[in-house]
């Protein structure tokens, strides 16, 4: 069975299993499908298929003169007491570049090891493209990098650490990308790690430029290439932020330009050894404190009021908690048909875990007949003036129910909430408003868990299983996820409407939910229209709810349901070519067969 068909069946099963119970009330066993998808390749296998071979590099070298971009790229490096074998390896990796229009600009920051100067002079004598400046005193990383930058004459500068390695195709791929998009100001690539034995591990396959993700972690990393004029205009590196000086620089650059290009190829090997940032706890602490300062400075420049929280169990991950400007009304919209027990649990938890003072709750009763449920709904409305019941006796259509409720609501913020959810984090509505109030943000989603404390939703990834799947599905609730993404605020192309907040003005601008998508994918379609309107969708890891999945919906085995579902799939594929071309918040090197961020073919 092909992988896409497997995922359709698997996702259908997860949508059905909460409703299709055995006569004794137990869930049926999980179908034995796990052997129908091929095993994820190891990184070693992936490298065998994807890393450039010597013949590939030779072809690139021959073709490099035909690239549209022919400008000089300055490789900028600061050295300090670099072990000789690491220094030589870094230098040789630059010399091995298929794109040969480079210069290597090195500032030594007063190294005490005499072999550093010997090696640098040796390579400078070997090739006039190597330019070296010896600082007479140690000024630390920012001053040293600025000294190296002062030697650069290239249109673009590539920042490389003194003990790391460029892949031989690195500058070629950068030049090719700049040729395709000459207006670009910043380029970054995927990367991995290399140990002392020469083993390549921990590939970091990154998303395209995602501003909220970047506020939560410096995922851009290496290889980082910037237009030199832009770096100089921004003030280059600042010594107050040593340890996270590159984070501070990109934060400032991204406030001046959004012409940022990601190359989804591993072009950089980050060396792991005892003194590296990846291995030393004291270096991590130093970098964390500098990152907090850099983020605070960014908020101040941007005129946003908030505080930065460093996550102690997730190095390099930060949470920006924005101050709420105005406590505008939030309209919480909860569709249901019967299921009084679930609604009772949902509403009680929703109100117990927030102190937000300006709320209205619209309970959309879609033709309930259960007497106990009807009595409960009436009791809620009688007991709490914030709660109203909107009766809509018509066939189930999630999009239409929510659109009708929005038309009857008065809130500046719309919070769509499934009846089978249970908020469990305090201040959950406040947290959603923090981000939904920001002008650039569209839909804001949450971390949804199954009752066994595994992940049901942590953002939607396009293309998984043919249309879309949930990020990190079935990961343990406390897991960090792929490069700590489960714990970080992230941009995603979509979030689920089981818990989704959006400003009314955004909802109206994109035309609400598409009522031709009655059951499936209406939230994905909505979020893609929000994104196309110029807004960014955001996942918040600190807003946590349980979600029992689709309690009010009829079983997909009813007559017409399968045909309807297939029709909605075809509508999405026809309407959104991005489902096939690739999710910009994901990476083409990651699998489309699973929801676990494992390596793709």
C-alpha cells in the first residue's frame, strides 16, 4: 500500500475511533497498519543519496561561471586559540568550494597559541584571496568579527565559525539562490553536526523564514550569508550581545528587510567538541543571557511591550509574553449537538482557567434532541450572562455553524472551540489574545493532547498524507519535539479550529469559513486564505487543552460521508497547489509519510 493511502486510512481511523466504540464501551484495537509504510532512512543513508559527490562538485565548478550571480562572496571568520587540526580543516573547506569567487577574511583575536598565526600566515601566502588581520588584544567575538568584516570587499558576507566546515557546494548553492532572487538580503541553509571521529549527525532541516519562530529560537543558525551593505547599515555585531551576537544581528536585519531566502540543503557542518556551544554548559548559559538581552532589545525597537522567558529545560528556546494592550471582547464559539457531558466539562474548564474580563460564549446548538443536554444548555445560559445558546436546526456543517455564530457575535476576537476540548492551562485565553492582537498575526492555535497525554495537535503541516497532518502527533506531552519545536512558539501554515483565535477583522477580510467544506479541512483552507492575505499563523505551546476529537460529528461510515470526504480532498488539492509543492513552514528533506519530523527519502 502506498504511503499516502496509509495516512488517509490512519487519519480516518483517528477521526473515527473516539466514536466507534465496541458494545462494552471499549475502543477497538488500533489497526495493524504500522508495517505498511517504509522505515524512515537514517541520516547516513540520506547523506549517501543527497550529499554532493566529487563528480557533482566538479560539475558545479564547471557551471559556476554560467551562474547569473558572479559577485564576490567574503567568508568572514574570527579565530581564537583554534586547535590546529580544526583550523586547517575549516580553511581547506573554503578552498574546496565549487564557486571560486570568494575571499577569506580572518581576524585573529589575540590567540595565545602560536600555531594559529603560523597556519594563518601559511594560507595567506598560499592564496591571495586569504586576508588576515591580527588583533593585538583579545576583544571577544563581536569585536573580532567586526575586524574580520572590515577586510571584506564582497557584495555578500558568509559568516563561518573558526572550527566548523563548509560543504564544497555551499557557496555555489548560495550564488545560485542569489542568481534566482537577486533582491535577496539574507540567505541561510540547513546544517548538521560533525564530531571528532568525522561522523555527521543531528541534521537540522529548517523552515523558510518564520518571524514568530525566530523570536522563540535562533533557528536560522548556519550557514548565514548577508548582504554586506545591510550588515554595515545595521551596525554589524555588538559586543553587548556576545554569545548570541548572530541572533542579535539577524533580529536587527529582519527589521529592515524581509528578503530572506532559505536553501533547504545541508551546507554547513557545526563541529561538536568539548569547548563548543553544543557541548559546554557554561557557554550555553552565557549565550542564553545574551539572547534574552537581544530579544528584549528587539521588542523595545519594535515598540512591543512584553517579557522574555528562557525555558530552562530547552536550551536556546525563549517565550515572548506580550502585554495585552486593550481587553477587547473575546467571543468563544462552541458548536455542539447533544453531548451535554462534554459541553459541561468544556465550558467549566474554559471559564475556570481564565480571568479574562471581557468574554461572551456562544453555544451553537445544532439540533440537539437529548433532554439532559438541552436542560444543561439552558442552565448555563440562565446562570451566566456571558453565555448564550444559538439554536440552528440544520444538517451538520462546521463552516456554516461557525459563520452563523460569528454573525451573531460581538467580540473583536473570535475563539473557535470544539465541544470536546478541555482547557487545562491557566490564562489560556489571555495567552491567545497576546498573539492575536498583533497586527501581523492571523490565526493562533494551541497544543492539544489526547487523554493519554500524547500530542494530538501542535500545528498543521501541509502535504502530510496528501492534504495535511498534525505536527508531532502522538509524541509524549513533555517531549521537546524536533529541535524543541513542541516547546517553542512557531509559525505554521495552519492550525486546527478545535481551538483557534483570530481577530474579527481578519476573519471578515478572508470571508470566514468556506461552507462548501462542510466537515474536513475547512480550518486548513481558512488558515491558508489568512496566510495569503499577508498574516502569519502561530502555534502556542503554553496553551494546552485536552481534545477528544469530533464528538458532535456523525460517523464517516454514514452514506455519502466517504464521497463527501473524497470531494473535500479533491477541492483542497485543486485549490491549493502548495499541498504538493511543499509547506514553507516545513522542510522538503523531512518526511511526508509521517507526522514525526523524521527524515524523508
